[in-house]
């Protein structure tokens, strides 16, 4: 199950990376030629047009022409008065363009061979075109060719003025979008990198991964849509790919994030929407790569399913909040509601042109959404890390308790075997006494017989290290282990014979962990004197325990805490000892100096009065 949870995001990232690499590789060779020069800005809006279908008339740019046959020509012409050193700012939206000045071609964009073969229509282009340095009155003619993927031709306004003023105006109109997209991309990269450090340790780490991918997708979409970006990254085809890949994948990452962090009772609606979006995005990518359908045409489908996916997400959220009282849903609801409203406003903005800045509502909603959820996910992951650490500690303590019970069972079995042996020997004692009586007159045979009986008597050497039976069982186990490994071990344990059952169990965890670590450290040494010294003292209800052992190698520490040599992060045994000590009003201290590791623990332990 854990493999499936981590495999899907990795495959998703790999698929996006391969797709973007293919699109980017074929896009980078088609660099947009940019020029600049001029003073002041004026809008060229009142123009005349002629269409290939015979329609002629007057337009006020920006405007649209519909019902055109694919690749039919639309000509716009007007007269401009240019000052010395001015330039034109022209834009083409998915349409090939030629710009003539006094019937002389001075700029062209989107002609065959100037963009990748998988695109049926050229991507959006924007350029600042120099006018003759001396200025004057010019006949301006723009020749557009209609699109193959859409029936509507967009005719943007043309601006004239100083090149620096034109760029300043672009910054005024698009600077926020550019900054916003860069912030989202930065947050996305940061959260994705953070998730890679946690995704293997805890499932909650995937929440940062999907939130990071959501932020990256949203940032790529806005960055590609921003007119200003093309002057910083003059590769229209690459920006085109970024825009639509970000738009198509943004809901996938959001739904995945919701499944991870919300963990709804009924996952089916979100899972169905997730598969719908994933298959739709994959189909759109394949259709674009094969040239069967451009992103500009398949985007209409995503204008339907993206709001539907968000609505499904919001509905599941409200169901979890109202019916199942999911605490995550309660905290999550305001951010999702805000993002849903901003997305619906953006959809209306796309069709009704409510603002000059495209994606403005989405930008504001997404930025607030990502910041809110970043903070929320941080607390969520932090809590999950703490829960995972506590789970590991409890599992470790459970293992230690099971080991303690096994040792106690072993000692009990040995006692039972000894008891049976004593019973058998008591049974035979009468016979032995009778034999001894019969041999009383023969001293030699009597001595030989007594020597034989003595050899058969078991030694009965049971390791007795302290009065407490349970603690003795644990200490004796590691004491014997150290002796078998040839480690010089000295042990002096002062532990009350009777303790509260909980305190007794906790003390076994402490003694077992510290002695196990000491034995392992000494066993790993390849040279030098290997020794362990264990001492404890119990007075006025306070038990102090000190374990010193030799070690070789390097002790790893992080933020003052010792790290495990067997697994990433802090040692589970050390964490368990610290938790037990603090549970009983005590504390721990670990030091290392001159090849000796010193562990000290004190705890409040009251003896059982029964």
C-alpha cells in the first residue's frame, strides 16, 4: 500500500517531465525576435479591415472576427503618425501575422516553419517593432491568417511609442502576474523538495508534494499567460506548452492533495474526478504531440471539467465537515471556498473580459489558497511526524516488553526445570542414604560413592544482579550476552524488589535499551579495550542509573541529540528512554569523551508497599 502511495506521484512527475521535455526540446529552437526603440504611448484602435470572405468595414481594436474559414486572410490597415525613434507593440493570438509599413514587410510572425510541427497554429506572439528613425506618416497594414483550431480570430490593439515606455506599460499591466507566477513557482519547488525528505518517512509528506505540484502548475499557467514573460523568455512555443500543461494539471494536483490531507470517508467522487482529469490531460498531451488537436482547442473541455472538479472537491469537503465532523475539513473549508469563488470569477473573466489582466481572479485566489494551505500542511506534517515518532517509540517499547516477557518466561522455565530436578533428587535421596549406610564400613568405597554424587549435583548458578525479578531478567540477559562477546562488564544494580507494575515495566525498557546499546557499541569495536559499567542507586524514591561503555567510531549528533547508527533520525531507543524518564518526573543525559559513552538517567520510582 505504501508503494502505491509513493509510486503514483513519482509516475505523475515523470510523465509531466517527459512531456515537457518533448515539448520544450522542439520549442527552444524557435526563438522570438525582439526589438525595441522610441517616446510616449498611443493606442492604434480605429482601423479598416478586409476579410477573404468579402466582408469589409471599420473596427475598433481590440476586437474579434468570427465565422472565418481556416487560413483565410484578414487585412487591417490604417495610417499612423510616428515620432522619431518610436516603435510598435504588436501581438498575434495563435494567428500568423505579417506587418507592412508603406507596403514594405518589416515584421512577420507565426509563418510555416517558425514553430514546432506538432502545433497546427502558432503560439501567441508579442514583439516591439522598430519604425524608421526619422518618424513621419506611414501606411500600416497587418495581414492575419485565421486559425485552424478556432473559428474566431482575435485582433489585439496595436500600441505606438517609445520602446521603454511600451515596456513600462507592459510592466504596469502584467508585473503583478509575473511576480505572482514566480512566487508560486518558488513555493512549488520549495514544497516539492521538502516533500522528498518526508515522503519515505511518513505518508503525510505527499501532501506537500501535491501542494507543491499544484503551486507549480498554477505558476506555470500564469507565467505562460503573462505577456511580459515573452520578453524575459523569448520562446513562445515553450511558454505555450507551460501555459496549457499547468492549466490541465492544476486540478489533478489539487484533488490528490485533498485525498491525502482530507482522507474522506467516501473517496469515490474525488477518485472518479481525479481519473477523469488524469485521462483528459493525458489525452490532450497525446493529441497535441501528434498534431491531431491543439491545446487551444482541447482547453474548452477543461473549462468544463476544472470547475466541475473543484465543485466536487468543495462538495466532498462540506459533506465531511457537516456529516462526519472531519476536523481537517473544518480548517480547510475557508481556503477552498475562497479558491472556488476566485476560479468561478476567473472563468467569467475569460469569457466576459471583466478585467484587463487575464487570470487576475485566479491569481489572487490561488496565492491566498497556497499560502493558507502551506501553513496548514506544515502543521499537519509536523503532527504526522510526531505521531510517527511516537508510534515508532511505542513499537520499540512493545518489542522491549515482549523481550522482557520472553526472558521472564525463560527464567520461569529454568526454575520449573530446577524444581523438577529437586523433586527427583529428593525422591532418590532415600535410596542414596540407604547405600551410604551400607557402605559405612568401607571408607574407600564410601568416598568414591560420595564423589560421584557430588559430581551429579547441578551448580545452580543463577545470575542474581538485583532484587527486582523483572529488571534482573532483562539485565541478566544482556550481562550474559556481554560475557559471551568477551566484553568486560561490571554491574551493580540497586532496584527495589517490588515496584508498581507500570513503573517496573518502564524501568525494564530503560535498562534494556541502555544495556543493549552498550553491548552493540562494544561488539562493533575491532580493537582496544571493550568494557561496560552499569551502576544504579535508589534513595528517597529516586532511582539513578549510569551506563558507561567504550566505543569506536564517530558519534553523530543533530541539534544536540544523538542520531541512530542503524536508521535515519534519532535513535528510537534513546527517544524511548527519554520519554520514560520524563514520564516519571526525571530526565536523561548523554555524553561522549575520550572513547567513552556515558548515559545517565534519573526517575521517581516509589516502591510497592504491598
